[in-house]
C-alpha cells in the first residue's frame, strides 16, 4: 500500500471516503469518542484488513457503526429496552450488544463467530455524513496499532497507521476522547464497558439497575478452551486428510477448501469462518486443517483453530 490519503472534512472528502469504503478499503474516521478505523462490515476482506492494519492479536468482536437506530435494527433482534436507550443516547457514545437476526449479512469476523453484535450510532457530523453517503454498516475499532493509545486527532492516526490504511479524514480533535459505554441487552441489561455515558444515566433511561459483567469481556470473546467449534472433530497441522475428512489447506496444495492458495494471511483470515462452516457437514467424519504460519494474522487464525480443535466438555 502507498501513502495514506489525508482527506479534508468537506463534501469532496466525504464522497472519497464513501468511495473507498465501497471498494473494501480502510478509512479512519473521526467520531465524538476517538478516531475509528472503518471498513465495510459485510466484506470479509475489508474486516480482515482492519485486524491486519492494527496488528490486532485476535479476532475480537468489532463495533458496527450505523447512521441511525432504524439502520441498526435491521441487523439485530430489536427490543423495547434497545429503543429506550437509542431514544435517550443515540447518536452518541453508547454501544448496544444485541442478538443477531438470521441472515444478517455481516462478516463473521465482525462478530468473532458470536450470535450477538455491538452497534453504535456516532454523533460526529463527519462520521454521520460518511455513513449516509456509504449506505451500509461500517466496522470501526479505534484507529491505532493494537495496544497503543487511542487516537483523538488525525495526526495520532497517521503516527501509528500511515501507509497501512487507505485514508484518514481530518475532523479535528474528538470531543469525548474516551471510548463508548457498552451495554449488553441479550438478557438483563449489563454494563460491559464503562465509557462516555455514565451508568447512572443509562439506568435512569431504562428504569432498572445495570448488572455488572462477570469478567469474561464481550469485547474479548473466546475465553473457553473450546470455542468457535464446528460439530465435526478438528485436526490441526496436517497435510493429508483421513478417509471421510474435509481438508482445509493453506498455500499451494491439494485440498477440498483453501484458506489462501497464494499463502496470503489476510485472505486466509477472511475465509476462516466461512470455510469452517462449509466443511462442517453431517456426512463427514472430521475436518483436517493444514499448517498456518504463526506470524501476523496467522497468530489469530491459529488461536481460533486451536479453540475449534480443543476437547469438548
């Protein structure tokens, strides 16, 4: 990738940002909390590139950004409590975690294979303008290398990601400067992460107290040893399938499905969940997976594969 484009927060910049997103490319956008690294949440390759650009060590769920509650409700099982919080705090620094609808259309990398998704409607006018011009859901974690300080200016973004992403839109300094509050609504309303909105204000809008999370953070799933697991038995680090197995390959090799014939880890990450689903059929005896390098996104791919292959309770 060449030098990162520096887009101004004007009509030309908005059109260019939407164009890049439509091409599956990455654009850092200002929000009221921090700058987010945006990619099309329906596009496996775009989402895989987000993890690659950040050097994110695992496929943690990403927050999906939309311009309004109506757009958000298209992807999830919307509830009265979700509507109450949306009415009170959207657009704004609040993220809601809700169960996905069937055939939601989001990349499985966005949800990390979970049956819930985190949604937010940002208040920043430039984020709103780009989302409306793009016309689709955008995954957008903070626009910084993983583990580094979250960026609140375009200069912060470029200091960490220049040359690794396609563009950054300059919207000045973020006004809130800390990430959004995350509330889970799959069961009892639960505070999953403190952030830009005080828990007491959320409780006032709901009329009930928030439960406290038990520590298995929704933003870092896969705490169990066996996770992301197909129904079929999974064998790793193999190059030849046993009778009745489906072989998932990597690189140039004979196999039933290939994560990336050219050995591209970004492509492999984009294909991972899809290939596991495709291989997991009732008539097979197991799934065999070829070795994947333990570098870059290969670390995350192998983490997920080891969890898929772990002994079941």
